[in-house]
């Protein structure tokens, strides 16, 4: 199984276009920019699936050699998209894929019903909308099997209220050829039930790295918005939990511009190293 990190920042990226906070200013000065969270996975190196489609998708695809068309004039190795939520920073890139001949798009019922691109992209491309349910495996081209699990009931600001709870999910992806396991959970409001069992035999676990500290927004910006109020479990809360589940490689993605880990010399990196974790590499390729 191959995993290509296309982007590793939270909404707005790093630096954010309208922000002069310490983190954004330093990123501009030192050239440590990060694009918005998105990755691609393949079981055979030929058929690829995107997990989320960030607003930065075009630039991200151009920086990923594996995703370059190689057969015919307009034949892409991208077979489909798996959404973890309907948040704009996870879905706006779907507009970029409007020129695809055909595309399979997976998501829970409320997510597929809410995303803005759903009302538009079908006029440009043949889209196969596939509703998924947590706990029910589904097969993907290239010998992959994916299973969604519930992470949060937090709906996007623009979405209408309803009874649905499966607004934010994660994925467990298994490769048939090598039994490698990827777990992708870029947005965790809480540690999901049975999450320890979901990740115990995984080769790579990609976790929510939005905030390092629960009160990070107050520390960095003066805004009294705890991580929990924004639907994110801070890294300082998950480090003790993964310490007890040895075996997988843990990497954090979806870093906010306030997160000190966005900068390579932050002392907080030592805390990750101590439990066998790291920060997802921007535009990095991992062979499992």
C-alpha cells in the first residue's frame, strides 16, 4: 500500500492568506508552508483514491508524480474520493475534479447531501455517488477495502440541522495484497469507541493534529476557543493514549496555524518522538 500526503494543514493552510499571527508570519519568513489536509492511497500503485479534496488540490496533484496521467490523453489514476466530513476545507477541491470523465464519491448520507459541489459537479462529469455506513466495509479498485467509523457529530456551519450523527468519520483501509492497514482520522472530537481495536494492528495511523494544546487558541491568538469546542481532541490528550498501543506508526496531520509542531524546531516534537509518533510530511510518500 502507498500513501501520499498531499496536504497536512488545517483549514486555511499555513500561512493563512489573511493572518499575521506568529505561526503564519514565521511560515512566510522561513518557507515552511503547508497546504490543506488531503491524502491519496493506492493498493497497487495504479488505482488511487483521494481521502478528502482540499481547496489546494490542483497544486497538490501537480506535486504528486504518482497521480500524473500516463495512459491516453485524459486518463487519470484517480478513481474516486472518500470524504471524512462535509467541511469546506475537505470538500471544495471536488470542483477541481469536474473535468474527470467519471468519478466515484463516497461519504455518509448527510455529507453527500450537504457538500456544495454535489449540486454542480454532476453537470460536468459522470459521478457515482456512493453512500456508506459506519462499520460496513466496501471494496475499492486496486485491492483495497475501506470501513468507516464514527468520529464526531459536528456538522459544518453552513449545513442545516438534522438528526444525523455521522457528520465526521474516519477510515480503516486494508490492502488485499499485503494486509497493510491505514487508519485515517484527521478530525477527532473524542477518542472513538473501540478505537484502540481499530488501530491496534494498523501499520500507519493518521491522527488529528489540529491543536497541540487544548487552550492553544487562547495562548496564540487571545481567543477563548478550546480545542474541544471546535471539534478537535488536542495532541496532548492523545499522546498518553497511543503510548499504550505500540506497533503502529503514528503521524499527525491537519495542523492549525497555531500549532507549534508546524515548525521543525518546536520542542514539542520530542514529546511525539517519545511515543513513536511524528508529524505528517507535506507532499510525502510512505510505502507501507
